[in-house]
């Protein structure tokens, strides 16, 4: 078994196509997870018991089942009831929903960490519930939880190869297809690993910076 | 005979099994300066928090400025107040907290202008002009752009007073506003309150352990114990000639602890 640099350069454009999709899926999935997580966290605090309980059970259900199964459901089962999604859209929804249930816990902790006095001061200032959230609570809750959120987004990035199971042409899928075409696995799979490693390491540097920038709030 | 601006009628409030207010009734006249004193757990802070609608009541009625606070009249019936009614009533009342509770992510100016802009639709320029007047009054005009974390405790509390005043309440509640301060910073906050009392006709209720200040500042002193008002009267009557035994023993303890009366 020997390493063939010519083959590497030959398959590189295809793999870079895959990397682009991987990164795109991660970014869109992260945005969706950030929004879904906030929605779940707020709904679980709702005074409406049915909403709070229902969303709570939904989140437990999503968290308690494998992402791969959820992806299969979204891509292969939903068409049975008339919902036909393109692979990348199905993948982003799967990633966003799944990780949204985790980021919801980050939001919950972040919101709980805002001192009770802030809620009371907002009330004494006669701010409405909506203004209290948008001007007082969330601006204080979110910065300290950015590192924890980013951690989940990096974890999500490393799970994107699961999207190959629903025909998304991300990095892993592209590597598999060139490997299956030429019957050479060592170069494509090594490169997949290398791409993930390099991007993860860059992300860790970014994460450290985020922790430094947002990790604490001065009172 | 003017009518009271606050009428508290048979309010009860429990935290779990602990009855913190036990059928409390009191009245406050417009412009009156009231000091609420008593041991911790006696209910004096709780009644302030109830007036600010930070706690729910278990029973009784409160009238503020001629209107029910926790109830609303609909077709001659008294119903529990909804959020809209509470929001309208809160406009009449401002509160300053023991731990300041400034918004740490906003500069001093924004702390003061936020509520007028959001709740009253005041334009930024007008809100900032008013805020500068208020910051000037509390002696912090030069700190408008500072963040709360850069201020001393005394400065934070003075900003908190300006923030509460920005909404022009008729009634101001002060909840142990100097208790969290280093001793050398207490006086600057008390001075602002003296100034406020001298320059405005606002009704002021303060819960305090500063007996000397309460004596000089208040028109009337209420002594709380176990969720009831045990004794009330002019500062001289309460501090120099307390009639009730519980008041006497409380003041004795306070003096023994080194507080000036």
C-alpha cells in the first residue's frame, strides 16, 4: 500500500466541493440549532403548563433518539406524508433540531444565571415581558454561553458525515464515491480526517478566543 | 382632609409555612416620608416588594393613588388585576434596591434612559436631557458614559436612584439602600435622599437600619415585628420614648450593635 500524491491532487477538487457542503451544513445547522434551542428554552419557561410540558417531552424525545434515525425519518419517511425535502435541507433540519435540544440546556443555564434582581429591576422599571427578555435578560444571558454553544457547533461539525446517509454530497460522501470509483481508500479517507482535524483545530482556537471575549460578564 | 396615597388593608402573605405579613394595615399620606424599621423577617421589606408588585398577596386589598393595586373594578365587581392593570399601576411607583440591580451591560446613561424610552415612548434626545438633569442631581453627570462595573457601590446606588426617578413616580420605595455599602459610602447616598426629600413632594417609604437617618428624615416611623405594625409615631416618640416593650428591646439591641440613634 503506497501513498499516491498524483491521486491526491486528482481527487482534491471533488473533496473541496464536499468540504464546502460540510461547512455550509454546519453553519446552517448551527443557526437553526441556536434558534430552536432558544425557542425550546423559552417555551419550557412558559406559564402555559401544556406548552412547557409538551416542548419538554419533545426535547427529551429528540435527545433520546439517534441523529441518524432522525435523519432517516426526515428524508425517507416524511415523503410518505407528502413532505419531500432536498437532502441538504433535510440534513440541516435534522442537525438543527437535534442540536437545538442540547443548546436549549445551554440557554436554560444562561438564563438561570441572570440574577433575580435583574428581573425585579426590570419590573420596577415597568418594562414589559418582551422588553425584559430582549433588553435585559438575553443580552446578559447569551454572551457567557457563547463558548458552550460554540462547543456544540464544533461537535455538530464532526457529526456531519452522518448526512452522507441521506445522500448529501458532503465531504464524507464525496470521499466515499471517489474511493468506490477507484478502489483506493487510503488517500480519500486520510484526507477526510485531515480536513476535519484542521478545521476542528482552527475552531478550537476560535473557541478559546470566544471564551476570552465573552466568557465572563462584569457586574 | 387629604386622602391617603397608599391604603393597605389587611394584607396577609406567607412564604410556605412562614407567615410574613399577618393582616397588615397602614396608610400613607401624599408627600409623607415614612421609615419602616424592625428586625429581619418582620415583613417591612415584604410590604415594599408587594407595593412594587414583586410578590403576590394571599389576601387583603391595597389602594394606590385612589385605585386598587391588585384588583380591578369591572361592572362593580373586584377582579384580580391583569398584567395591563399592574403595568399602569407600576407607573406610579419606583423602587431602589439593596443590591442596586443596575443593568450591567448598559452604561449609566442607558440605565437611566431605557425605561422612559421603552415604556413611555420618550424620544432619545429628551430622555437623555432628563437623564443628565437627574445624574447631575445625584452628582454623577460626569459618569454618564461609565459602565456600572466601573462605579463604586455608592455611585451605583445613586445611579439606581436616578433610574427610578426617570419614570417620575409619585411614590418611591427604598429597600435598605445603604445596607450593602461600605460605611464611608453611606453618606453620599443619604445626602441624595435628603436632597430628594427637600426638593420634591414625592411620597417616600424607606426600609432602613440607619436609625439616625430615619430619625432625621422621616415624618413618621413604623416599627414592624412578626408581620404586624407594633408601634408607630413621630421619630422622637419612637426613638426617644418607645411605649411598646418590643420596640424598646429592638432599639436597645440596635444601639448595642453600634448604630447611632
